C-alpha cells in the first residue's frame, strides 16, 4: 500500500525529537511492507515563504501537498498534527482521489487549549480519527465520524535501552518541557515532595524551561541508565483548561513508551487507567504523593522486584504496544471489516 504521512517534527527541532510518533508510524508501515512518503507540512510552509514564516507559506504548502498526492496517488493519507493543512485541502483530496482513505491522529490531551477545535476541523472530512485517549472523551472530537483510541507505541530501533539489565547510575528520572506557566501544576508539587522526602536519591532535574531539558540521543541514553521513572502526564493547562475525568481515560504522554520501552520501572497515577494496558506486575500504580514516595523507596531498596517488574513492562510494551501493531491496527480499521489481531488496547468505535 502507498501511504502518505502528513506532519511530524523535523527542521525546527532537527533530530532532538527523532522518536516522535510520526517517525514511529513511518517505520511501522515500512516494516509491514507498505511504502511511505512524508510531507512535513510545517517545514514546507516555512520554506515556501521568503521570510521563513510558517503563516506566510500556508497557501503554498497546501498546494504542494495536493501536487505530491497527485504524483504519489496514495491509498492512505494520515495527518498527524498537520495544522498547516486546511480542511478545504482535504475536500480537494477526496475529490481528486476518491478511493483514498483519509485519517488523522492527535497525541495531545483533550483539555489542551484549542486541541478539540483543531481536530474537529478535519474530523468530518476523514474516515477515522485516532487519539491517545480512550472512551467517551472521544465524542468531543469525532465530529460525527468514527473516532478510535490508539496507544503510545515503542519502536525497537528507538527504545533500545534495557535498564532492568543494566547497572544504572540514576535512581529516578522525570523529564518534561515545562510546568504549567500559570502555576499550580500538580506534577511540580509531586517532584518537590519526592525531593523533600527522598533527598538522598539520585534524581536529576530535566525540565526544558529551567535546565534546557533532555532531548535526542541523550534523552534515550539516560532512560536506559535509570532505575525508576515517573510517568507524570499533564492534567491541566492554565486555570481555564482543567481536565475532566473522561479526558484522562487511558491517556498518557508518549513518555510512557520511552520509559517502558527502555526497561525503566514506570510509576503512573491510577486516575489515568493505564491498568487497562499494564498489570501491577508490569507497572507501578499509585493514588497519592505519599503512596508514590513509599513505592519509590520500596523498589529502590528491593532491587530484584524492580528489575522483574521493569522487565515485564518492557516485554509488554515491545510485544503488544509497538509500531508494527499500531500501523496494522490503522489499516484494519480503515480497510477491513474485522480486526486481524487481538489488540490489547480499547478498540471500540466512538461516534
């Protein structure tokens, strides 16, 4: 099958985010014997403007996408955070390539400012929308069309660490871009509580806005040297964008795939319901900061238990939540009446 992936991060961040979702999907399609052509909408838009302005190059980028599609004639076009591409361009694609399936993926949380609106501008024009949130929250973005959950995925060429087998020099890792600029970010309070109660552990600070962050190969290498990892996902964005319970259902940032995929013992709050994907023998679940801190201390002391659970989580992620199965699932949903594999994640269609 000919597949065109529209979106992804390239020029702006160079290779700092080479492990992004779009790159994993491209690898998955190729490994499943499909041919993939990329269209980096934001890069094309910038390069189409003499001032290297994304906004000034939008019209040309949309024209170039149509031209590329006419030459390649894909059977599937997958949009992933392709905000430069206008809804009317999808309409023209449907007219010129009536047999081609169109789908979109969003890995951002539902409560992120503008995310529901951005997804809904394309939902009525696509054959399916996929999000890394499950359940009734998908009704917010279906636009009257079918919406599906898709998990965060590992790629064995990217998540190469085996922390459970390594002599790790880092006790605990958490890396993120920034905390909520408006204040009150629960993740920051959690980090501070851990540092106060466990001052003796090796817990480096990797927050982009404060320390320059941790990206690229350094990020992945550090994962492979870490005993334990915090999968603290956002649950609000400013005072006006608090999450609802349905916004967090089986939701996580892609941090969960980086942690489990590199064999790090992963800690996650119960309210995200990741127990639908992992068992207590594959991941550590907590319900409060005190509970989390007690469990971190326990597993840093109980080396055998840490290694065993981390290895189980690594095996689950690589075997059942990988790039090949995710792309096979997309093909199943769009081109087959029945699923070809017993996927472990929620597969219900939501409209």
